[in-house]
C-alpha cells in the first residue's frame, strides 16, 4: 500500500520541516486526511460521520516507533554519543521549554501521531527514566538519533543500530510479559501500530560523507543494500508480533542544510545526487512493501509505505505557496555559522 503522505512531519537533523501549511484550514484537512489514511490502510477501521475517522472506535492499543533522530524522543540521552538533543535550543517550544532529547524545538512525529490517534499525548523513549506500566502498555519509541539501515551508519554516530532497536523491542516484550502476562502482551502488540523511520543518515552522513561505502558500492547498488536491510528489519519486526507497520520513506536529502552547505556550491543549492539516491530508495522500497503485503496479508499483517519526499520537495521549490520567504537559510547550522531564532519565517527548524 502506498501513501503520498503530505502532512506527517519529517524531522531530519538539518533537514527541511514544514512548520505550517498553505492555510490553517487546508493544514487541518490534510492532517486529518493523513491520520485517516493511516487508519484505513493499517487498521481498516470504519469511518465515522461525514467521513471522519472515529478514533473511539479504533482498536489501537499502542504506538511503537523505530528509527533515527526524526523520531527519537530521548533514547540517546544516556549514551556516549554526539547525537544528542538534551540541551538548548532544543525543546524551546516544548512545555516548560525543556530539552527532552527530542531533535526538535518541540514535539517529534511520534508524539503527534500518538496524540492524533488518541493513544496519549507524548510517546516516551524506551530508555527514558521512570517509565510506568501505562507507558509500556500504550507504546514507546526505540529510535536513536544517528541510526540507519546500514550498520556502519550507527557505528559512525555511536547510535543504537536497527538490530539493536529490535533487541530493545524484545526486551520490552519480556518486560511487559513479566508485568501483565504473555496473553495480554501478545494482545497489546498485535493491536499496536508500528512505524519505522530510517535511511536519511545512511545517505547523508555515511555514503556521501565517509568514503568507505563509495569504494564498495555505486549509488544504485548501495540503495539495493539499504533496501535489503530495510526489508529484513521489517520482516523481523513482523515475525516478532508487529501486525501493522507503516514504513516512512526518505526525504530529499540533497536539500538538507548540511548537505547543501557541503555539496551545494556557493549558493547552497539542493544537491541532485543525494536527492536521486533518496528517490531511488523510496521507489524500490515501496515495491518491496507491496510484495510484503502480497506475501503476508494472509497472516493478518498490513504494511503501508508513506512518502514524504515529494511533499518536502514541493515546499522547497514553491515556498511562497506555504507562506515561506526563504528556504535556503538553515535555522541553526554550525557549518554555516548562522543562528536564526525566528523559525516561523523559515521552513528549517532547529537542527
């Protein structure tokens, strides 16, 4: 199944993030449609009055997130890594202005999904302090800033690898079983919704930054390597009990502030090779998701591919349609030494 997702936020460190849509009304409609599509594709729940999704009728027990800094709510806080966000200016728009470890000025997409789907207001990190039973019953995030589908990517950033995140999920299952029993654990997992958001770091911070993989693979073969790893991750997660999995594609990495600064020339334009690699990955992984649906639907599993590439590219190419005046100045880029606190004026939030 495919979703040309135009409203689930993308939060790649140094990458474009839409802060508002073309109008408040169209933003609300599109955001509601996004949630409805997630429900219809993954959950197959009935529609409510006037076509609206009736959250109260869904059987969503929990939300689980795997991935990188786009969706890491603080798992890296206690790790020895430079990929952290538990200090200002991160969190300046979070309640109380607290830097929680979210790579954002406020919330991350996992929080927004949990809230919009009526599960809870914030999706906590699995490695966070003081997790309560209700936190475990309603879902957590295993994501780690700097992670990717290529194991080298996680090694370079000292992040929790994708296999490491699956190990945390297994630990979570065992912990939940000890608290509520295996039958209840199985019910919670089977009725949960899972999202995986990775791949950006593989392209931006590994392949096009560190020479090792470029000596081993051309772009096409490296993308195949990433797709194979992503499929293996998804099937393993499915085999561990996840029945409904949303797979978020990669944004146009050549348009990220860090990549424009490094490879965009004097005017810091979007770098085409990185964008091509991102688009190629998305095309190939979406076909694999279709194949997974064909092979595993008989077992009650559902997979949805969620595209964010073209939404962000459209915003970058047509900024005035979204009320933006400048899309080529990052808000907080060490590489460019620019710190712009008036983030509403630009589409790039805190890196």
